[in-house]
C-alpha cells in the first residue's frame, strides 16, 4: 500500500517467511552451520532453540534447501500429535509403506518395525536419515519418550536416526525435567538463537528495504532505529510488525521519514501497550538475565562437554564456552563450525533466490524445495 510512496517495489516487512528477504546475520549463519554439522553426527538429538520469532523456522527452511546429498529428511512442524500419529507422520515423510493388518489399524510396533527396516536398508545404501521436528516445545512427554526410543535404532557401529528438535526456549526447560533425563543425555549438540543486536537490527531493516527495491535514503532515522531495537528487542518478527506499521503511519500522514514518535505510535498499535511501555526496563532485565545466562551457558557448556564425551567422543569441545552467540554450547570446534558455515554461505543466496522454498505449510506435507526422500533421490 505504502511501497510506492517510499520508492519501494514491494512490501518490505511482511511477516511471511519469504526467502527473498533472508538476512544471514552471524547468529543465523551459526545456527545453520549447527544444523548442517548436526546431520553429519552419529545419531542422538540436536537442539536448536530460540526466542519466539527469532528465525528458527527461517533457518530450518534454509537448511532444507541445502541438505547434503544422501541425507533423507523427514520434516514435521506440527507436533501436537500422539506417539502413534507422530510415527505415522514420520513414515509418511520418509515415504515408508507400513504393512496393513487388514481392517485392523496398524500399531505403534508396526510403524517402528517398518521404520527400522527402512533405516537399515538406506543405511546400507550409504544414506543418513534425519528427522526434524519444528515447534518441538509442543511435544508431550510421551511423544518425546517415543522419540528417544527411536534413537535406539542402531547397527553395531552407529545410530541410524538423527533427530533435530527446534523449539522455543521452554524446550530447553522441558529437557531439564527428571523424566526426560534419558533424552537429555542423548543431546549431542545444542544451539540457542538469540535475537539480533542493535547494529544487526539496523542492518536487518536496511537489508529488507534494499530487497524491496529501496534506492535512496533509508526512511527510518537513527533515533527511530534505536527505538525499534528497544521495542522489539531485536526479534525479527517483531521488527517486521513494527516497521510495517511505522511506514504505514508515515505514509498516512504524508511524511517520507519515520522518526521516534511515529515508531512509538506504531508500537501502541501493534504491540500490547504494557509491553511497549516496559521496553526500556525490560532491556535492563535482559542484560541482567544475560549475565546469568552466560554463567548458566558456561555450566551448560560443561554439561554438554561431559555429555559429548560420553556420547560423541569424536566431537571437539564446544567453541561455545568462549562465544556468547554459541553460549548454549555448540557442537563443534571453531574450525569445524567455520567449515560448515562457509559451506552454508553460498546457500542463503540460493535460498533467497529460489522460488521453491516459499509458503508456510498447513499440514505435515514436505515443504516445496525439501529434498526428496531416498525413494526419489
Ligand atoms: N534471518 C531472517 N531473515 C529474514 N527474515 C527473517 C529472518 N529471521 C526471521 N525473519 C522474519 O521473521 C519471521 C519469523 O521468523 P521465524 O518464523 O523463522 O521465527 P521462529 O523463531 O521460527 O518463530 P516461532 O518461535 O514463532 O516458531 C519470518 O517469517 C521472517 O519474516
Ligand atoms: Mg518457527
């Protein structure tokens, strides 16, 4: 609506996951490298957590665009399922035929047996199999336990299924529960995707405007950008909502520039007023929280390292202990992650220009652009 007014060819701040707008911040790149590293591992769980709207699903879509050959992926993003439904979805995603029992419905065991047979067969053909579950914070304890059992499928030398759990921060908390200790011990790598910093927020805004066709001066003045960071705390989805509304506000009052006052007014329209009013104090809390988190992260890194030594002795201790971005314990040494990251570097552009990876899905059907399972590869 306002695009032409600002010299843009299209809307810059839609909250749709349009791959053309993909912005690979350092932390998004690290998260992607983490997933790519994860699929090379030998089974167990890889965790990607992050704030609501931080870009986890965006990274996952990017990952799906560049899964290495010989890796078969099952992607489930609606995990409010029973254990049987989950297994049905996993079998569907891998395109596994589950033998029927005539009129009686197939059981959990039928699915596990069929999956096991498939994993052994594809493993013998040199394939890795990865199950990705997005929104994993919605999994029930029962289903998590079933997933754990799936990671027990193995040959003498290696695990047959790698599971990547992607979810909001409560996923981490869930794994601290005593009843999930067995699963937690099978986590071989974890990464927490933090929101953008202030400079990155500015770059993100400029990037989206540039992709939308901006040629001249950025419509948000410096103070406005600072306020956007305060109000959104660097969370991309919130940035999109706020910037979109602020541009609309400037447009409707015939102005070319967005200042702090317009941003504040827009925030009152798109966010809960109480949240907007507390933007500043919240930052202080976040800083205090970050210090605590840093300490926790170091502890987590230690726990990870201990766990990694038990479960994945070939993996180096996490570079995470030294890096705030990887504070929740990354899986690989700096060199390994660097290699995975540089491998990932070319792909965002590919993903960003690929028309294949666009829409959000309403069912557990594979996304367009998702690598085909073994049957068709
Ligand atoms: N790296 C990025 N580049 C461009 N846009 C992004 C990026 N990260 C997030 N976004 C924008 O923010 C929106 C929300 O991102 P996404 O759905 O990936 O977040 P999420 O962490 O999966 O959120 P949730 O916790 O709700 O599942 C995206 O649709 C996209 O518009
Ligand atoms: Mg998501």
